[in-house]
C-alpha cells in the first residue's frame, strides 16, 4: 500500500509517498511560503528534483499541487490518486486524549481542535492539512499520529508540575512532551542496532535540531522528556529559550513594557542560541562565527552543550543507569562541534569520543570509542517512515 505522509506547518507542508511493503520513498517534497507566494521542491525517486514557484494561497492549494505532481506524467510516480491507500498526518498535540495514533473521524478532529490552545502554532495548521486532504481525497482513510502520544507513558512524578493540583484537574496543565514519533523511532532502531529488545534497554534519545528535546526511554517506554506543556520548555534551542525561572516573564514584561504574550513571543522566536549569540539560530552559522572568533557564538554553543549534558545526567539518574545514547535530527546528526561539546561532560559515564567518526554527517554510526562503557550513536531519524508504519498498523 502507498501511504502519503503529510506534515503541515503554519506556512509549509512536508510530504512523502511511501510504499509500505518495501518502505521505499517513492517521492518526497516541501511546499514553502504558503499564504505568501508559494514554492515547491519535489523529488521523485529515480527522477530529477523539480523546484518551482507556484501560487499557494492556502494549504488546500498546496495539497492540490502535491497531488498533481505525484500523478504528473513527467514528474509523478503514480498514475492516479487511486494508488494512494492511506494518508498519515503528523499532529503535534493530542493532550491526554490520545495515547496512540487513531483513525481520523469528525470526533477526532473535534478533540484535536480542543488542544489548539496547547499548540497554537502547530495544531491549527495540522488540522488545515487534514481538512484539505479530506476535501480532495474523501474516500481515502486517514490517520492522526501524535507527537505527544509516545510520552503518555510518563508517570505522574515526571509529568506533574509543582503547582496547585486543581490546575491539572481543571485545565490539564502538565508536561506532555513532543518529538514523540522521532523518539519512538530512534529508540527502537537503537535496540535493533544493539541486537536487543526495546524492553531490555535504558536509552537516552537526544533529538537536537532547531527545536530540540531529550527523552528517557526505559524498557521501550518514555518515562521523562525535556519539553513540557508546550515545546518551549527544556533545552536551549534555535530560537526558544528552553527552561527559565518563571519570574523572568514578569520581570521582562515590567522592564520592557510588554504584555505576557509579547514576552512569550520573544522566548519562542528571539531567544535560544540566536538570542544569546546575536548571530543565527542555524548551528552551521554558529560554527562559522566561532571559527571567525565570535565570542558570543562560542558562548551560545557552550550553553547549548551544557544544557544537553545536564539532561543526559538527569535522565541517567531517573532511569538509574543508561545502556545507550543516540543523537538524532538536524544538529544531532550533522553538527560535530555540538556533539564534541556534549561529550566533554560524559566522562563520568565512561564515554570517550571517537574524533574521526564524529566528523561523519547524517550516517548511522557509533561515535563513542569501542572501549566506552556506554555506546553513543548517531541514528538518523525518520519520522515520515514512522508515521507510515503507524498508519499501516492501525488500518
């Protein structure tokens, strides 16, 4: 069965068409600048990549263009939409309503909508993608795969905040965690690499990208993760502050004469390594700035590495040990400087860095030395394949 995987952002749409039998990617691409002007990058297997400007006034227009390209006589990979057996949608926030993936119905859409307040930048865009696909492919079954679902196994001691319990009862204020599809995929792959069952391992997955989170996976289940009620909590990220003293929000609001929402906007969009460095949220730019002698860029990288190492230590304690550590996502898979900086703090675990292997980018490889007590690997994530697998399993 061919599964179309859709990942909608506020102004973008990533997609892959996957043959679920062979798990081959038949085509993949990205629609950008939706609601602005529109740009498509479409890569069909065995054919040249196509890049083109095309009007995309909304996500429906973007989905229409994607379906057109998939069935195009020159650039397509299928003859008709009848060859798409299912659509898997990435949904960022499912709250406590969804502990696993689910077939999309009107009731499911209503429940996802109720979580919009918890992910105002993501859930509405995810819902637009669902509605667009339902409109254009009304007879094709669709599945919602939630970023938060994998973390629903966290115990109360991990997900409850130290605030009046009534706020949890009334408003469901708690830690939810994100990047669950990636953490699930990578932890399972880590078990395969080591020739173990997930139930036999204590694994720490470091999903390090512009958005970043760390997850403690014990016996195949998430027992803690760094992101919280929203994706703003936890690590210092590209433009997000990560965990801070809550009183900072009031202090900035008073000193800068800003509203609470304006301060939160600063913490989401103007903070992280971009805010500390004054250079960029892109770690490649940080690397270049560090080489050029930019002290603030170096400080930003040091802050990031230190925070990652803190969480690794915290989750080693939470699981009373660790059997494996995996780096994944854009920074985790590709940035040797960040990985080396994190390794500097892991000597107490008997971990040493293989400097030559650490130079590799985007490859599945062990970057700790063979005599390290805990193996550390780069494991490229594949959220789209994970979504396709979930979709097929459910249907």
